[in-house]
C-alpha cells in the first residue's frame, strides 16, 4: 500500500498546513442546524418568528461556507460570494425582505388551510376549469 498524499486546494493561497479538510468548527454549524431545525432542507419557523428563524438558518449556512473555506475545501472567492449574498439579503433593502417574508407566510398559511379543510388550491381549481 502506497503513502497517501493530500493535495492543497489550488485556489486557496496562504493556507498551507492549516487544519484538516472541513470541520474547523468541529461541524458545529451542521449540528446546530439539526438540533434547532430538525433534519430539513429549508428553514422552518422554529423560533416562532419567521424572520429570525430564517436569519439563524442563513447564519449557519454562512458559517458552513466559512468553515469550508478556512479548512481549505473551497476558494476564498466562494466564501466571499456567499458572504455578499448574505449581506444583500439581510443587510440590504429591509422593505423588500419584509414583504417577501409576509408573502411567504401568507402562502404557507393558505396552503395549510386548504389542506386542513380539504379544499383544492386556487391553482388546482384553475386547472380543473381549463379541462371543462
């Protein structure tokens, strides 16, 4: 069996010898996300405030991106893009963000009520009307 060698990510500069691949924070971001949100692929309103729940989700995603960059798994540019996206979303135009959160909450409530009362969604009714 030969000696295993590891190659440094070529787009990372100045990181030689820094830590293991991934896990700089001991995968705490992933564990926290699982503990707080359960095992889901999108944020849910676990903090009884949709905006705060989504913010926490996105902070954990940003920490994950930093973790991968700092550990040498991704380029600095990848982390910088994720950071810029986070800042645009959370530190940018608050009015647009709040409107989007309200619209999403209304859509979620509408769907929940349709399912609760066994009513077809407006989209399904429109499709049924087209077939008549």
